[in-house]
């Protein structure tokens, strides 16, 4: 597939070659600046939300810390949006010095919907009609349009007694899940709660009431949370491999802990194909109805009834790092920027799909971690670890570690991170149980106080029932 890589580099070079580029926020900024340099960009200005500049080549990029990191994605993105919309004078001065003629191209975070920054176009800005599709309380209409099997659900306004009545009606014995529409930037299970009794319902209602207008109630689905990415091209939709969403449950609580993503898990073959087929249909519908371009995520649960979808995110999802690392010679995030901006990349969706799926199936990766408030960390601490059955311990000096557990400074206090040694893991198994064991070790040894966690339970091929064909929905 060398010709595909060559064609992509040629087209991206046409877009970014000999241009000034501003990277306004985002992650992996050193890598992004390096990719732009390789594509021939004249110079890159990096406006980092963090408060420090890493070591970098000043000939490749000029690095300006903004100091607006918020710990939570929503907080940081809201601050960045205000800055893009109304840049303070010191930022305008930096821009004028870097790009006095106002000709630079701007790339911001996957959440951005601001079309310009101080008169300069934001290439990857999302259209309002794309952003609206992320609303968890309205997405069921899309599944129905596509005749996609899904769990029954009811959508209600903030009426506690009505929500509680729906909870009792839809509970199959394991509780239900409440999902609020929440603010515009809503991720990491912020407005998602498992409700099993009236006390948990009241707790969830108190959380949702100030920020949400509607709540979707659906049965709790046992299985592994999974996501599949689609990438909408002008000629079709490239569909990638499934990714595990690492979401332990907080024992005895209604909240979930969103702990990142990993590509080690292989769902049963039928579920993988269900996910990929539905993602292709979703991508085509998005292209037809809202002229969508670029990456979206289709999220759901791999259950004994097959794959049941729960939401889509119309943006470049965090799990795309699994594909970036599988094929580092491809500047994947810049492919996203070019597609959103409406550029022809010179390759077909099928060629792109074959290239990425093959690479990602052969290279497994994970980005697993959690914010920690109980510890105020001022330096990085890390230890190699070994998993034994359902537990985790620090590795002895003469052992081959199964991974590394790390605690580093963060605006919220600390960030706990878990890196796996792929060659030491059982092929195809989810990593959520290993994550629970490793985080328990961090609680014990480092006082991270995440509390007792429980893993999601995977299904295997023998457990999968016949396809779900009759799941009624109620919308109020």
C-alpha cells in the first residue's frame, strides 16, 4: 500500500507546503508540528493550553504556552473556545508577529466549532449540524432510520417521578442507565449513571438537573463497551477495527470511571462485523444528510444479544491514537483536517480502510489512565507491574513486566497512567479487568483513592444469541 501513503503525502504537501500553520490547542503537539515540517510547512506556531514548553526545534515550531489547562476536557475546551473567539491582546500580538499578513492556516482541537481565529480560517472547525448529532438523547432516531437493533429507551425531561417510573419499567434486573444531554462538550461518562434504586436515581437527578434538559433511560447492558471509527470520504466511508472503551464500574455507586481506550480486545467475529457494517451505514447517512466529512465514532456495547449502539461522536475521537501509533508514517490527524476542510486526498475510502485496518490489527495499543484528586503529585513516579490471576503487584527486578504504572503531576492533582506490554497480554482479551487490578494497586501503594472498581464482563461466541429484531422504543 505504499502508493496510498505516497498519494496522501503528496496531497497533504500541496495543502500545507510552504504555509504558515497555527496549532491552537490539542494533544501530541510536538508530533503534529513535526508532521507539518515533513510536509513542507514554512513554520508552525504552537499555542499550547499547557503552561510549559517542551524541548523543541525552533526552526520547526515556535512554542507559546497559553496556561489555560483545566484538567477536564470540557473546562479546557471552553477556555480555548473563548480565546479563539475573542483573542486577548497578547495572543493577537503573537499572531501578528508570526503571521503579519494574516495568511496562516489554523488547526485546533477535534471539538472546535469556531470557524476562524483572528481572521484566519480554522480548517477543522465542525459545522453546527455535525455537533448536534452527539446528543445522547436524540440519537435513537438515527438507529431507527437505519433499522439498527438497539436497546429499548425512553427520553424524558427533568421530571424525577417520570424518570423513576421509566426506570422501573425498563429495568431487566441489572438496573438502567441514565444519559443526560448535558453541555455541548460532554464526554468521559460525565452525564451517565447506572441507576439500580431510588437513592441512586435521586443522586443522578441532582447531578443532571442543573446542566441537562433531557435524560435518556435504557436498560443496563452487560458486556464490553466498544467503539468503531468511520472516516467519511467523498466516495464512501472507511471503517476501522473495534476499540475497547475501558470503563470500570465504581462498586456500590452509580458513576462509571472512563479510563481511556485500548485495541487489544477482539470482539467475537459476528459482533465485529455488526459494528463495522452499521458504522458504514451511519457514515453514508451522515454524508447524505449533513454533508459530513472526516472521522466519527460509533459507540455501543458488545452484548450477548450482539452489538447494541448507544451514541455517535462526530469528531476525531481520542481512540484514534491507537491507529496513529499503528501507522506512524501516516499523519492521520492531518488527514482528518484535510477531509473536514473539503480537500480531495487522492485515494479512495476502501484503499484507506485497507491500509489502516491491516496496520491496526497487527499492532495493539492502549491509552489508559484516570485523574486523581487525592494526591498532589509534583514529580513522575513509575513502577513496572505484573498481573497474577485477578490481582496486580509491582514486578521484581528479575521479572519481565506486564506493564508500567505511572503517577504524574496534573492540574487536578495527579494523573494515573497504565501502559501495557502487548507481547505479555493474552491475545484478544479486554484490558478492563487488568485496569481494575492495577488501579487497586495504585490505591494501596500510592493512596490514589479511586475506590473499589468492577470490570465489565465480556461475551464469547458461544454466548451470542440470535440477532435482536424486535426492541420497541418509547419517546416522550
